[in-house]
C-alpha cells in the first residue's frame, strides 16, 4: 500500500440494468492498478439470497467461485480477469448476507435493549463489509459496485450507506461514479439526456451528488451534449465520460483511458497520478485479439445455452486461449437436449473441438453423453469440465467397459455401476446452500500426460464446485481399458483429471479451469485445447 488512507470509489447505475457497471469498474481498476495502486473491486448485490450458489443460471448467469470457496456474482470473474488478482468471499456481499449477519448478532444479544432497524443496523453492517476489505488487505483503493439500478426499493440501504460513508470520510476519500444510458432515438435522429438527468435526480433525492457520470451510448456524444449533461446534472465538464459501444469488453480500459476516467478520479480523490499506465501487455493482447491468423470452431455443449452469461468464464477463457494461439475461437453453443444418436453426426460435424460444460441434474445429460462418444470415437479434441468430465467417465463405462447401466448417482441413485458417486463428506448433508466441495484444492499431475504438457508442472491448484466425484472402486477397470487418472488430489485421493492417452486430445477435469483464466495469464488447459483443435 502506498497511500496513507484507503480511498473508496462507488459505482452506481441508472436508467436500466445491464449497462456494464462491472466492466466499467474493472476497467477503472485496471487503469489505477497500471498506475501502481493496489486496487480491489467489490460487488454489493441487493437480492436476498445469501449467495448466488442456489440460483438457477437462467436467473443470474454463471456462479463464479473464488479461491476461498465463495459462490459469487459473475462480475467477480471480470474483476479477476482484468486485474489478474484473486478475489475472496469479502468481495461479494448480498442483502441476504447482510441481514443474516445482523440477525445473528441480534440473537447473540449484541443489540440487547435496542430495536434493530434498517438504519442504523443494516447500513452499519453494509459499511462494515465495505471497510473490512480495505482493513484486511491494505488496499489503496476499493471500488465498490452497487448492483441494480438507483430507485429500486432494495438498493436504498446501499445508497444510504454510500451517502453516510461520503459524509463520514469526506469527499476527498469517497467518490461516486454513476453509469447511465443515453439512448438514441431513430425517429428524430437524436441522443437523449433526459433519462440521465432523471436518474441523477433520484441519486440527489437520496442525498448523493455523483462526482463522475459515465454515459453508455451507441453514438459519439457531442460537446454540446456533454455540456448539457454537466450543467443539468451538476457535475463538472471533464467528469462527463463517454462509454461508447465497443466490439470487445477488453477495449473498455483503453477507451476509459482515452476519456481520462482514471485521471479525473485520481484528481478528485486528491492522489497523485502516478506513472503513465503500464498497459503494454494489455494492448498487445488486444492487437492479437483483433487480428487473428486462424479460425477454429468449438462446440460448447450445455443446457443453459440460451443465456450466454451462464458460461461467461468459459467463453472468456476461449478468448484468452484463442489470442495465445493467434486464433479466433468461434464458439457454437449447442443445446444438449437437441443431440440424439440419430442426428449427432450432423449436429457436431464441422467442429474442431468439443467442450461439455458443467451442470446439475439430469436434463440434457444423455445428449452430453452422446457428444462425448462422438468426440472419443471421431478423435475430436475434447475438454470436459466438471459434469463434462463425469459424462466422459459415464460414456467410457457404458461403451468401452460395457457397463451399460453405468451412471452417476446424481442422476440414477439406484444404478448398479455408480462410476460417479457422492463424496463421502456429502452423504449426510441436507442443506443446499454453500455445501458443495468449493474453492481451491491441490492436484498432482502425472508427467506423461497431456495435462502436464499444458501446465508444465506437476503440482497445481484449481477451483471446485461439485458434490459428486469419480468412484475409485472402478479406477482399475478404466485404466486397463485406456482411460487414465492423471491428476489426483494428494490429500483425499480424489480423481481430478481423466485422460485417454490414445486420443488426439481428450481431457476431463473435475475442477473448473475457467475460473483461473485471465487476460495476462490465459489458462494452460484452454490454450492446449484450442491448440489441439487448431491442429485437428
Ligand atoms: N452436478 C455435478 C456435481 O455436483 C457436477 C457439478 C458441476 O458441473 N459444477 O458433482
């Protein structure tokens, strides 16, 4: 840490959701980091679930898992991919978590004699969660993104907490950036500022004057428009920042630098600009991303494919791995329920690589198994992640070991060949929230494997999110017939990686490599998989 006191930046959103607060937060953080500051980003989510782990991906997109095993919002994935730094449990706070903690304190008697209320108890807890991050890790700057849109009933305690922090710590230590939309009306050919003005008014009614406005737009903002927004929203002219649509989210930091978002923020916080941002590796990544030499088509077989956000980290990992291979990865999202024995050749031919995605429950599972069989028999490079590894195991058991009834006990508890079975420590559990095998675990890799060729080391750690595992009782049968356990957890003996050495590239991993892939450090397994697909 180089600053005496931590500075806080809050990012709120107005007009509509999905404007990209996460990307703006991550981009600003990237710029501040590249100027030498120690920055982290936190997400406050106004829903009542304690964490998104129990949410269907259709509701909320992917659930991102941190090193310390928290199930969190997918924006944390962006933070890690941009900053190349791990986040933790403390980086995602939900209303459920805040209330749970306050209610636990009330039951313990911490507030004895007092009426427990939203103000001050809930707001105090929110402020504690924001400050906790700074105190724990000595960050120079904590960027806190507030989920939802200002004006939502459930956001109010968060907005009030921001107001209080500004008042308590002083304006020089707290900054509010408000992200809004400037829509373009085709009929009149105009960009409209009124929604932004209204949204800023809502913030002002709640006692907050935003310091910086970031305006999402499809068209360039004129000087006049910027002047108008500045005047009517009561911010200075250079604090009106344009965020125009760009072809890739990885361009946003460069755009924000061009708009001087970092310089304006630093000036308002009264801290030195530091050096010119060191963005060389980032820029060279962008350059390669924009001018790939090759193209490769990979099928992502999953059951939440209608919502691309459900596989966010996987898609981003392919972008990173593609750049490493100077190759554009075209991802074909294929619904596993559409794959049958009768059409598999037609649906999957033309793919140079097949990935079976993580997932839960039996819907679409048979289609995934058919896809694995296709990849195995046709020698198409295959990467199976979590359920995708389990499907590879089931397929091999049924079609190579000829154990036709082989299954996972998640899908068929009565199967006579439970090749995938519940982990011992899971057997007595009834509660669903936060009870899976979660977070980082170590794995030892055999050095004669494809995985070793990718990682170039034998000891790794990767993040997990599952209840079921490979059943070691069957391991000999698998290895005799050509599917090898090449990655093993040294503490529990759980199988973490299965491979078919005779295949061009067939790797199934029980963990989630996609949570470790960043712009600066693309994940070695994805890089190797894309390379194998390019050579297919
Ligand atoms: N449903 C499987 C399990 O719980 C796989 C989970 C996953 O793919 N993340 O073990």
